[in-house]
C-alpha cells in the first residue's frame, strides 16, 4: 500500500513567542499589575519591567521578515516586529506560508525555563506570575488555534514539590511538556545527580503523567566560551557542547532507570554530534566502570549508585532522548545510527537561526532521499507521538 500521508507539512518542536504586553497585567490582581512584568515606553524605546529590572527585546529574537543583512541584537519595539512574533492568529499565516502545521513555543521575557521568576526577590509572587504565564499559554496562545500549538509550560524550579503540583494542574488543562534547564548548576540549583534527589518529585510526576522535559540550549543562562577573548561567532558555533553535555549527564544519571516513563527533548541542540558522543560514552563505560564502581576517587570524581554493569547507553537513548534539528545535513546523514524514531525538526521562528519562510523546503531537501515513512516520522510523526498531540487538519490554502 502506497504511503498516503502528506509530506508537505512539518511540526516544529522549537519556536518562540515574544509575549504580548498584556500577558501579566490582564491576569494578576489589579493591585499587583505594577509589580508584574509589564511594558514601559520611554521615547522610542520599550522595556519589560519586573522586580526593578528592565529588559529590552533583542533584535535577534524577532528577525522574521528581515534579510540576514538586517540582523542585529540591538533592541527592537513591538511595532518593529512582524505580528507573528507575538500574535497567535497572525503567526498562523506565517506557519502556513512555511509549511508548519503545528508549533511548540518557548517563552522569551521569562527566559527559556522561567529563570526570571526564580531570580525574583519575591518568589511567592513570582509563582503567581509563572502560573499567569502558563494559563495564558494554554488558554490564549494555544487556545487561539486548537491543533496548531503544542503547549509548553513553566515550573517553579526553586520548589520541586510545588513544581509537581503545577505540572499536574497544567496537565489537566492539556499540557504535555514543561521547560527544564540543560544544566541547573549555573542557576544555583542542584543538578540531576544530587544525592538528596532534589528533582525526584518533578521527574516522578513527569514520568507518571507523560510530560516531556524540554531543555532549550541556553537554559542554563550561560553562553559557552572557548576562551575569555574568543570571538562571539566561534562561541556560538561551539554551542552544541551544552546540549551534548546535557545528553551525557542524563544517560549516566540513573534518572531513566528510576523513572521509566520519563522523556527529554534537547531543543535547538542539533543532532550531528550525537553518534560521536554515544560512541564515546560506550567507550568510557567499557574501560572506566570498574574503578568507578570500587569507589576510587580521582580528581574529585564522585562515585555513583548507577549499576554500570547493566547500563545500556544506546537503549536509554533510544527510549528516552529526542534530538531536535533546524538545519543539520550531517545529522541526517547519520540518521540510521541516531535512530529515525528519536529525531524531530524545528524552525526556530522568529529567531536568527530560523529557516523561515523556507522551513519545509529546507527540511525536505535534507531528508528527501529517505523513505516516505521515515520522512513522515521526522516531519511530524515523532512529535505527534512524543507530545501525544493531534494536529489540526492541514489548512486549505488559497492564492491571495
């Protein structure tokens, strides 16, 4: 039987929303509007204001509709942005133009895993603001076009028990994914290797209710630096070091054994590096596990309670880890080694790495030699399965 599903549409598992100025002021009590995140205009400049700090919008976060020659990190106002950056219904036109059937969007002003509220002087009110964001994401952004947006919510990273309850609340409203940090240590939080199992309430809940932990590159609030004076572009090109580190940390952490239903997505991390680091992890495990198991200390090395004799690197990767790519021909060339069920595509709209408006053509050029069944998995099927998401019907487009 011939393959009958459309290969002209994709699901992007990493896009971004620049929050509209009304997100918090419309949802917090009237008495708190001035201390919730809100927009202030001074002359020709705009700033988000929260907790006595100001945050302009970076031009690199809203380049959709601009040529590469126009890209700049200089601050931009909402009036200078394409409406699809902040308006859910306007975004649909841009999605349809690029062959994007559905999109999962990370936040902007809160930063990728809600660091803004964790760093606030009043975390109790920060949680009020975090819940307001989640309700807006679920009710307004995703609610504006059912079947076109995959809901991604934030958790209070500073309180795992509270985070667990918020995950359950949001899951009841349809959320199937939450933002987590690629490395909590730079945020001043325990790592996933914490001997006191700080993160267990979060990961146990995620495993039980099927909520995917999505770790965006940069969610550690760090930019990797090759050397103190290395060029920005060299550091940016080196960025996958963060995502590869996250993958390796999780594979050796024991998390997937303790919580067998847990899945993680390495958002905007690309995939071309995966075969090498999987191979290297197996080599290290084979040669070094014996002295580690004996508890020998070396350069501050910490012992592990993971059973290294039964640790299956490839098996854990296959069952729990999902790579996400924007434009990665090298990764697609290695797709058989990575696994066709562990890869999803993304467009990064409206950031400066985005392939918009050529999203579907870029991906199809890279995967067109694969079987239609495999192409469908990469374009849509893997995302639909992982996020338990049923997209809307394919839009019927008419010429303007």
